[in-house]
């Protein structure tokens, strides 16, 4: 973006002891969105220690490309290991490569094309229970949808209703608890029997138990052709060449279920909120779906013919990236934007900051799916749209998530338009992921689309 030297600044308003932890806890999105005004790299205080927030795409590219120096670490990842162990999303550089190699086959394009069938079936299953004029708790419904999809497809485990219900019940308090622990810079407080801590410990215990049940069921089932549980059961540990322990397998599954469910669910919920408020965009989406699908269900190989549907997905992920805030810790002394960072420095990045930066996206607050049509998308600065991160730690589920979102939009919007129930407001909550808050939506059947007899 800039040809000039990057500017390093300091965020104002640090409190004694807490630093900016209070602002990050109480008004995180406003706090982050204001940071680029202070520089391309902005120093904040996390408790008494400094952290550096990356606010320019070229600096972020540097950080993400050098995942050995800017390794997973910092407050969120250190706390998250208590729930996700040393699994793929948490692993440090030295452990990451072999893990990624073991898990990647579950995300090959050919497999995603196969998962698309499960996605379509599950969307149809969800909408079957909708009635015109009834009220749907959209975020819960989409969470259940995403959990069933990831369990049945990536894990290739029988979608045990009990396990899915348990994940649905326990993941939100576990992830929320983790996030709150990140922002409490006094470790002693984490073990006190406060209601919040007890809720977190209970949720973590339940998730582990439900995941163990999935593994047990899969061990007893005939071997399948490469779902994640089977891949992990036959995987060999990088250096030792021994099988993975049950705890290692459990951690990998929990991270996939965690990272692969409320991210897509929240993004889809935001998409329906945005579409309800932008009738012209909704009409274009409906038109495209009617023209291309002519009333039949969407398949994986339809996605190339649904550019507007995919643009709605991209624009939603720009405005409301579910992964809104990540940390790294430097593993050696290094330099960033001309600032010397000692080993162990916390570096933070936020897709939300870049996606709402007026220097990167004209009228950044405006929902404008047309920005992503090929003729305009080329004007977007490289590295400015980063809902899935980048470099070697880029989301392993990117293609899966984009497919799921586009197919869900196609499956739902072919038949239904969703409108907020009376009194429903968007109340974005930035915790472990960015969510729209509870959204009560009313499904309205669209005028009969061709083929819907
Ligand atoms: C809209 C949906 C999604 C978004 C926005 C999203 C976002 C992200 C981001 C930003 C990262 C990088 C984090 C960092 O730099 O520290 C990431 C990593 C990851 N995501 Fe996703 N994700 C989504 C869906 C999924 C799905 C569906 C799965 C699995 C089924 C998944 C599994 C993972 C895993 C395992 C990692 C760690 C990868 C590694 O370190 O090698 N995500 N995701």
C-alpha cells in the first residue's frame, strides 16, 4: 500500500496494570478499528507487557510468511492449548509441518467435492423443519448445521446426535471461557472456583468426553476411506514413528470441530443479516440461483457458475471475519517496521482491522458484493483480504468453508428469504470468534422459483 517507510505508533489510553486489556474486553472492535490511525505497527499493552498490532498488509505478509520467527504463541494460543492441546492450530513451528502433512489429505479438493453432498443433505435437513412465519434462532440452527457437516464429512464419523448436541452445548462456554482467561492477566484468578471458571472446566470436560466417544465408535467401525478420525488412527508421530496417543487424536479432533463449526455458522448468520438489509443484493442472489440452478439443488461443480453467490460470501467475510484476532510470539530477536522486537514479543493481527481500513477498501463499512466480481477485485491491495490468514498457517479448512457457505446460501436462498423477527438487532460479539449475537429470523417462502412446483 505505502511506498513510504512504515510508521510505528502507540495506542493511547493504557490503564495501569491492565494496559489495554480492559478496552479489548469491553469494546474490542472499536478499539481495534481505531488503531491504524496511530501507525502501520501499533504498540499496545496487554497487562504490563507490550504487544504489537500489525495494521498494514505488507507487514502482515512478512509476519505470516516467516512462521518460524513469528510462531504461534502469545496470550491466546498459550491459553488455548489448555483446550486444544498441541494440535495443528496450536503447534509450534517445529511440530507443525508433519502435522499438516498428516491432516491435509482430508481437505483435498476431490474430497471436498464429496463433502459437498453431505453439505447439501444437511442444509435440506435443517430447512425441512422451517415453517413460513415461524421464528428460527439462526445462529443456533447454523451452528448445529456446521457441526453436523464437519462431523459427518471431515471426521467421517457417524453424526451421533448426542455428540453433536454436546459440542453444540459445550463449545461456546469453553471458547468464551478461554477468551476471557486470555484477557485476565492474573493467572491466579484462573483456578479460583468462580462461576465462570467452573462453567469453563465443565464445558471442557464434556467436550473431551464426547470426542472420546467419537474415537471409540470409529475404532469399532470398519475402516473408511480416509476421514480424519481414520487418518489419525493410522497416523505416525513425526519423529518417533509411533502411533498418536488417544489424547493427541482427541486434541486434533477438538480443534477441527471448534475451528470448523462456529466460524462458518457465524459467517452465514452475518450473511443473512446483511442480505435482509440489502434487498437489491438479495434479489441479485435469488436471480443468479434461479437462472443457474433452475430449481435443482446446487452441486460442487455449480460453484464456478455462481459468482455473485461467492461474492456475497467474500463480502460477508470481509465485513465480519469470524477469526478477528490472532497472536504470534517471536522466537528470536527480529525487526518489524524498523522496530527491534526481542525474542518472546507478542505480535497481533486482526483481519477485522485490515478489512475495515479505508485506505484498503473504499467505503469500508458498505456491504458491496460487487467488489469481488473479477473486474473490480483486481484493484484490492495484495494481502488486504485475509479472513483465512496466510502463509504456512493459513486455514486448512478454507476451501471447505467457502464451499459450505456457498452451498448453504444456495440451498437456503433458493427457497427462503429470512427477515429479522420484530425487535431483533445485530449485536456483534467478539469473543473466541466474531458472532452476530442471537438472531431471531423469520423464514418467508420466496415466490415460487422455477422448478419448485
Ligand atoms: C469461515 C470459516 C473459517 C474462517 C474465517 C477461518 C479462519 C481461520 C484463520 C484466520 C486461521 C489462521 C489463524 C492464525 O493465523 O493464527 C485458521 C486456521 C485454521 N483453521 Fe480455519 N477458518 C474457517 C473455517 C475452518 C474450517 C471449516 C476448518 C476445519 C474443518 C478450519 C480449521 C482450521 C485449522 C485446523 C487451522 C489451523 C491451521 C494451521 O495452523 O495449519 N477452519 N482458520
